[in-house]
């Protein structure tokens, strides 16, 4: 192991981080579209049953890949809050 190994690994992390940001941006675009549909259907942005389903599914998937439950839960709660924000924002437009 040397500095070039470290730099290569950091470069791979940078690439993955860019992909994660791009995927999150795409997810929020879809959340806005969901907000439009919910508005037409007169549904609230938060649908607790769906949220609980999604969270449990993501936790299980994460655990199968060796991720801690609390880590996945924290990430998905943050993503969900932003999704709700995007849906509410869409409703007011």
C-alpha cells in the first residue's frame, strides 16, 4: 500500500459520491411528480403505511449487504424528509 493506492481509492469514492448525488437528484424529480399526482388525487404528502413499508424494505436490503440498520434508517429518514419537502413544494406551485 502506498499513496497512489490511497489516491485511487479516494478517486473511486469521489466517482461513487457523484453518482449518489445524481441519483438523489433524479429521485427528487420523481418525488415532485408524485406530489403532483397526490395533489390531483387530494392525498397528503405523508402516507404513513407506504413510508413504513419503504423503510422496512430498505433496512432489510441494507442488512443483506452488510449495512447497519441504524445507518440505513438515518439515510432513508433524511431522503424521505426531502421527498416530502419536494412534494409539498410541488403542491404550492
